[in-house]
């Protein structure tokens, strides 16, 4: 939709002193091209935001820069010298350090913060074999002073919040003389106050000449700190936006089309309200919100990882709890104490990460397509308890036909199916019996485009129930939903999709 | 990069797939290996020692393995829910003591003793389940401590003495009870002079548990719990109840095994049931190989137990010294596991 960006704007920094430069990077996985000619450059003292939908190639790019993956083709240079790290340690040695979204792996429970800060110095043999508490503390303190922030040195790492863990990782990176930090969704699990503190620290580090590649969808964050925004789509950098960044345009570039409600004002809005939530607080500290879903309506709820999507869905499904608030299903108070109660009431969920949440391992009973579909319905389909008759085979045959599941038959192992067809099978499981509200958590994870279309059709083809979909990808939300809600810091608010020009912060993706 | 995983998974050939001829032959060999070996053993032993094929010898083999097979079936059920019951040997041993105590000290008859001992086993299973499911103690550790508890507990009522008629109790009095002769029939009677009761019990347990685990919805859910507990819970099943059921089944079967041992021996021996745990675990692991399922399965376990029994019996007839027995069992187990996992890897 924005082919001109590529020619109009240079993706390289205006400064001639570029620290890192990436030229025509490509990387394929089998037949999938994750990166196809990505180019960018970053100068010292610059914070660059990297935006892109799921599958745009962001994480592949980051993995190549941090030494986790190698590129098939293309060139990366640091200060003009070629850079092709084969391990994260090699990348760090050249001054590129990545702080990942999940900070659990930064340290380990049982170690103090000071220990964790010095962890890689222990490993690189620069420390004597016998170290004293005091010496560790002094060195750790020096590291924090150099970085310019404070952390409780004697606390156990396990007691540290996500924000402090991130700071530990950053401090450690800086002490290793990092020239460039790659931050992957750093604020995803941070509160507003914690995010502010992180921004202040990043801005100060920028003034000291550090380059930062900042991956996030949160426009509010990017607005606060980014000097430039680079947008990736289809494995390449397709747009660059200088300060002041026009985030609406950036998001449109990201999803490749104009922002608009997928299907505004469809009949569903006249349907009966099936499910209502009032004064909901997901966490004791979050802002309360209301939510209601009508019969036949498909509502997508989007937000960054850690914004509370899964927490909301699991509270509705009875696997998690609400801090406060009430729920009602078809006008009746609804308060499930577990999945069994939710399913009995008519609320079903296909949880995120189907391998973990829905499928039986290979060569284990119940790993066939038919058994995958029948698992929640065994007592209904086989009331006498014995698995006699062909009920589950018949149900599976119907589902295979209706959802166009590509498989050799109901008895085929679910592991012989592609990701998209596995997901269709999981959807078939929850469509095999009538329900009132279908919850889908990230239903398009690892699903190819064709299967995605089939799944969307199947979801939208039902008017006898409501569907609530959680997705971190706004593109998916636009494709599937009648109505899009945004969740941020564990609170839901409607996206302003009917305005001519959507407010950028309404769609933090 | 879940899409990459999906692709590699998608390329994995299905076990039922129509692979090249050779790999199908390999699959047949693998799934039938234990049966083929069993037949080969029987033929070999018969050739070397014709008395081996005698019906009475075959029945004595089955009787010898019946306790291990029944306990192994229990272990198999706990393996199906993703657990492991290490306490079965101790449950069986303390059931021997409990049965003897009930008859000799308490003076109960067979019809009271048998239900009492089975209830004891079920109760231990319930306790195991409570510790594992409610207190979240890992299954191996929970059942290991239960094993220690029981092997200590069984000594306490008699102050460490074996229980036989005329036992002198800790308070100085003499126990007046006797083993009920009807109880002894469980271990000593043979139907029509050929089929021992213990063998009938083993076959019954095998059939009931086979139907339960492979042909009922409960069985599907038991395996589902072991395969993917999260998925099973999210599908609305109570995995706590399913796990509890598995440990209760395993405890009850272990006490049934104890009853058979008690009825055979006719006294409460403090050292009984020494190798039962390891033999039962070995039988269920060998069972993975049988029919190439590569997962716990009741019929496989029974066949595994019989296989080991045939091997030991045959070797004994060929005058192999008794002290080689554990080595033979170990070799069979290692071979079976190598066959299951090693060959399985190369010919998926």
C-alpha cells in the first residue's frame, strides 16, 4: 500500500557516523522467507524503534544481530567492519547486546542481584576462584554507578520485579562496553511508572552515545523516546519515519492497508447481549472496565504481550481469577470455578499455544484428529463410558469437510498436520458442540495465510454464539472482527475505529 | 518461530504411513519383537529341555509371574497419568503383613481379610494421590517416601517379627488366630488341577484394566492426563480425580498382589516382596516395546512379565545359577528399551 516509502525515504540514519549497518539481509526457513533483503542502519546516540506485525521478520532480524541465527545472505557491519556473530557471546564482544522480553533467564533464584550482575565475569575467568561477598558488592556497585541507576544489591534475584530484572540485564550489558542495546518489547510487562523510569535511563544512555534498537508496538512508548521508527513487513524494512513520527502512517505501513474497522455496523450490533462484564479489575491496581458481547458478534481484543489478554480470557474461562467485578452469561450471574464449570455453562476456550494447551504428544493415545476433537465431549458422546461405536469418527469427518482440514482422515495423527490444520482441528473441537461464547487466544499462531482465511470464515460463519478473540497482531484483529477492543496495562478500552483518522494510541497493536 | 516447528512436525512421517517396504518390515519386526522372541525362547527351551513345555511347568511360570504382572498393571496405570508409583512393592509387602495380622492376631476369616487388605491398598493409593495432587510433591518423591513409611510401618505392630501361627505379641500374649484355609486357596488352589487361582486373577486384572485403559472414556482421559495435563484440564476434565483414580487402582492392585503372596507363603514374612517393585517396573517398561506402542499399555506389561518369567524359568531348567537372574532381567530391560527408543528413532 505504501510502495513509495521505500524509494522516498532512506532507512539509514541521517548521521554519516553509522554504528551498525545492515544491507540486504536475507534468511529463509525451508520455503518461508523470514527476511528478504532487509536494510537499515543505526548511529551512536540514537534510539530507533522497530515496528512490524507478527511474521514481519523482526525477531529473525534480532536473532541474526544477536548471534542466535546466521543470515543466508547480506552484509552487516559495525563501524565499517563486517559483523557475523555465531553466538550471543560473540555479538556481545563486538558491543551488541540484546535484552529479551523474558528476563527470567538473566539470573537465577538464589543469587543476589550483585551475583547476577557479575555472572558473566565469573564465567569468563577474569575473577579469582575465591571471591568475597564484599568484593562482589563493590564491583556490582561500580557497575550500577557507571550505568547510573540503583538496584537493591543484596536482594535475591527471584524477588526482583520484571522492571528491575531488565535493568540488571541492561547494567550488565553496559558494563561489557556495549555500543548498542537491542530491547525486545521491554515495556510489555512493566507498569506505567516502571516504563517511565526505563525511558529516563534510556534517554540518559543515549546522551552518552549508546545506540538503541527498540522493538515495540506500543505507540505511547515509541512517542516518548524514539528518534526514528523503522517499519518491517514481509521480511524487509518498508518504511522509515523521522521525528515527529506519524504513527498512524507507521501502523498503516505496518499492516499494509488503511486503518478501518473490518466490518463496521453489521447486524451483530443488534443482537442480544450474551456476555457481560462489569467493573472488572484484572489486577488489584488496574483501571476498572466494562465489556459486553452480543450474539453473533466477533470481538477481537488486541494489545501487547503482557497487557492482560490471556489474563482476561482465563478469568472468563475460570482458570484465572478477577481482582474484582462481576460477569453475567445470558443475564445470569456467571462465576466459574474452573474449565469444567465454564464449559458446562457454554463458554469454551481454545487457549494460546495449541501444542501446550490442546494436543496430545505423538504416539500417545488421543493424538488422532478424531480424538483431538472429541476430548472435551467424551462423556456426552459416550454416555455409557465405553468407546464403542463411531461417534467421534463421524464428528471428525464432518469437521474435516466443513473446515477443509487437510488430513488423510480422522485416524491420522494430529502431528502429521500443518500448523494451520492443527489449529482448524482445535477449532473443530470447540465447534463440535453448541456453545454460547467461544474464546480464542492467539488462534492464528503459526497458521499460514490460506488456513487463516478458512478459520476466519468458520469463526464468522456462526451467528448462534459470540466469539472473543485475543490477538497481539492488529492485522489479524482487523481481518476477523466486527469490533476491536484494545487492552493495555490490564484494562480494556474500545479502539476508535469509526473515526476517519484513528487516534494512534488507540491502536498500540 | 512456531511456523518452523510446524513445518518440521508436518514432515515427520506418520507411524501408520505408507513408507517404503523396508521401513514397514522394520515396523513389523519392532512391534512383534517381544512376541517373536517369546516364541523363539519357548521353542529353544523346549528343544533343550522337553519338560519345559509341560502344561504344569507353563502354569507354574504364569503363577510365578502373576504377582509381578498384577503390580506391573498398576504401575502402568500410574505411568498413563504421567506419574510413577514406587510404593507398590512396599504396599504388597505390608499387605502380606496386614493379611497375616488380620487372621492370626485379629482372628478374622478370609471373607473379612481380603476386603480389609484391598481397602488398605486403596487407602495407601488415596494417600499417595493426596500428597501428589494436593501437596504437589513430585510423584517419585511422594511414593518413595510412602515406600519407606510402609516398610517401616509393617514392622511396628509385631515389633519386627514375622507373623505366623503362635506369634508372641509385643505385650507378651500369644496370638490365637490361624491362617484361614480358604484364604490359602487363593495362592495354592488350581482350578481343575491345572490353572492356579493366581493366574485366573492375573488374567482378570489384565482384561479389566485393558478394557478400562484402552476402551473406555476414563482410560482415554487417564492417558490424556499423562499426555498433556494442561490440555486435559482445559478440556474440562478433573485431572486431580483422574490421578487419584490411577493411584488408588495401583495401590489396590499392589495389595491384591500382597494377598496372593500371603496365600502362597502362608505366613507374614517381614522380608517378603523384596524385588517386586523393580520387577513390576521392568515389566511395564518392557511393555512399551510390545506391539511397538512406545507407551505404557496393560497388555504389554503382562506380556513383559511373562517374557521375563519364561526366560528365568528356562534358564533355571538349564541349570543357570540363581544369582544370574537379576543380570538377565537387566539385560532384557535394557534390550527392550533400546529396541523401543533406539530403533524407533532411526525408523520413525
